[in-house]
């Protein structure tokens, strides 16, 4: 659910490639609008494999015109591993996107997951995220991109975990990840994710269709058992789904694009 009362915007596509292309176009639009309005575009990127195709499209200047010099990149979560580890979200996003675009290094606000203990990494990231808004210019982020797991987790907010109800700290550590890789994590909290003008989920695969149906069919609320259902924004929450992930939704809900 987006702003209280705003129904989620659900878009269904024939496959992940089509959903990724559509979301890339949307990201470019939002980036250009944000830079025109505020001089910058502050985007939070998700880890995992699903968005890598999207990141590669955004890295291709022929396919997308993101104003990279004015763009600031943050991370929804990170595994507590070295940034050179194959499990590092930062490494995957750097390889797919950041190494290929003219974004100033200082504009990439990495979670230093290699710091020990993980609570130190979370506290440092909370400080680096800065104030809850951009001064008078409103929300801290212009766009948050997220995925979900088959258990309905998002970022590294897992069902039943303490991090899910964290209200203090803009990022917190998670001792035990609920999915592979089973390493500690650092994750933005729900209030931090909610301080965005908009959230977009990109979800693909039949293994997630049950979670998608539970999230989108039940009236979402702050106590919903699935973490992704608790994600809010100050504006819309949009779902870019492939056919398999949308299979559990009622037929009439969204046309295949
Ligand atoms: C992570 C992500 C996580 C991811 C989901 C989906 O660190 O892994 O932040 O929340 O978005 O687990 O992962 P896939 O896209 O690989 O299915």
C-alpha cells in the first residue's frame, strides 16, 4: 500500500524482461522529474538477482537517459560480507550498473557490510543516511526499488524478525537471514523505506506468486505477517510483475502488458 488509502498500482507483464523494460522507463521518467524539480534524484536499490536485468538496461545509455551526475544511490540492504564477495549486493550492482555510468563515487552511499559487528555497520549507515527529509524539499528518497522473497520478505526484513518493528535507527542489523546467503545483514527499516516519494517492487517467478497474492489480496496493514505488505511510501507503491508471479491474482485485476 502506498500513502494510507492509496491502492497499490499493479502492472502485469508477459515476462521479467518486459517488466524490467517498463520499470526502467519509469525509473528514467522519475529521475528526470526529480532532477527538474529538486536538482537531484535519490534512489534506493534492492539486492538479489531479479533486478539485475533492470540495472543493465539503466546502464545502457542507448536505452535509458538517467541524469547520473545528479543521481545519488543508496542500498535497501546488504549482506555482512566483503564488497568483493560474490554475495555482496554492492558488488552485483556495481558490476551490472555502477561501473558503467558516470555517477560520482561520492554519490554512491554503500552499506559497509564488512564492518564488525553488524550493528556497527548499521549504526554507521544510519548516520550516513542523514536526516529524515531533504530539508524543506520533502522525502529523503525519490524512489525505492525492492524485491520480495517467496516468504514475503523484502530488503532484509524477514517475517517475525525484530528488525520488522524497528522504529529507531534508519538501518538495523539482522543476526540471522531467513534465506540464502545465511549471513547477518544490514537493512533499512520500514520507516526509512517509507520516507520515499514512491516504492516500486519488481517480482518474477512462480515461487513468489503465493506471497504476491497474499500481499495484494489481503488489506495490507502495519501488522500484516508478510514484511513486503507493510512497506509504505509517501505516494504510490507500484508492483511490476511477470505473469508467473501474478498467477495468484484474480484475472480481472491487471491486464498483461
Ligand atoms: C537481498 C535482497 C532481497 C531480495 C529478495 C529477492 O539482499 O537478497 O535485498 O530482499 O530482493 O530476496 O531476491 P531475488 O531477486 O534474488 O529472488
